[in-house]
């Protein structure tokens, strides 16, 4: 099954919302995903309902102590598993540098421990291009890039494209990617202008599905749950279900060749 990193170098574009709700859609389809929170803020961890986490029980212990990922994996209440984050992850860059050994450690552990042999892995990142985000990209088969429907997001997406293209020679492959527009308001001309700009720039790598601004997506984090649990009939749930179905139909959710 695929390893998918949700990444953007701009904050506030819906990375965690997308990671959480894509994993929820996979769980609803019976695919029991593993989510990995690589953001020191730990928002995905907080929304997954796994209780209090310490540095010793988070993925920080994998980097600091080489603790097996299987020992850090927690079962959530929503038919998925989580390797949680903790604020101590912010120390990783200064403690371990950015050499190939540290950047490949997560990928090698996922393969060695066979953690995605029969299930997809979804990795959530912070917007900083440091050890954690690079580790997630190195570990991924594919990258999903949420982009909010605003002018600065267009600039941010072009920066992501440069970053992924620059990493291609290092990884000896072109990183497969999809862009998905979030916070879309179909009443605003600017939203459509941005969508058309992305369609011209990225072609088939832009998802047809657009994630609209909705009350349900704004409220579900307050309820500490995904949008399917919070408001299953809502526009937000419909949009993330449509995104799952589009990614499934396009083989983005299949194992990379």
C-alpha cells in the first residue's frame, strides 16, 4: 500500500485537516490506515483522540532512542492507527542534522517493520522544510499538496513544486504528486481564477475535487474528531469523500510502481 505525505511549505492551507479526513475516508472503506504525525505542534495527534502523549511515547523517541515504530503505534477509536507527535520533535533538526542517514531513517523503518505492507500510510508535516518534512518526503511514494484558494497560496505551491523537483535527482525519481485546492468559495471569482491558474500550470496533477469552505470543517477540530464523525451528511464530508474517490480512481492510492 502507498505511503503518502501531506505537505506544503505554507501554513494554514489545511494539511492536517486533509491528512485527518483522508485517513478517515480510508478507514471508512475498511483500509485501516496508519497516520504519522511529524509536526511538533501535534494537531493531528490531538484530533485523533489518543489521550496524553509524552516525548517517550511519541515519534520523537524513534529519532532520539531508535525505538521501533511498532512500539509507538496507537490504535484510535476510528479504525486507524497513529504514531503521535510531541513538542520535543522541534529538537530533531538541531540534534541530528540533515545527513542522508537521518533523512532515510523513517523510510527504512517503515519497510523493515512492514508497517504499510497491507495498509496505506498518511504522514502529516509542518510547513518547515526541515528534517521531519524531508524525512516524510523521502519516505513517501507520493505527495499530496493542499493549497488554499488565495493569492499567496499560488506562490507557495510554486515553491513546493521547485522543492519537489530539486529533490527528484536525490531520490532518483520524479516524486508523484497531486495538488488539491482547499478553502474554496465558488461564489468568489478569485477562487475560480486560482483554480484555472492551477489547472493550466499543473494539469492532471491538480485534483478536480475542491474542498469548499464549510462550517463542518471548521467545527470538527473543536469536537476533536474528523468531519465524517462530526457531520456525516455535511458538505465537508462530501468533499473529502469525493477526494478519496478521485484519488482511488486515479490510482494515487495504489502502491507506486
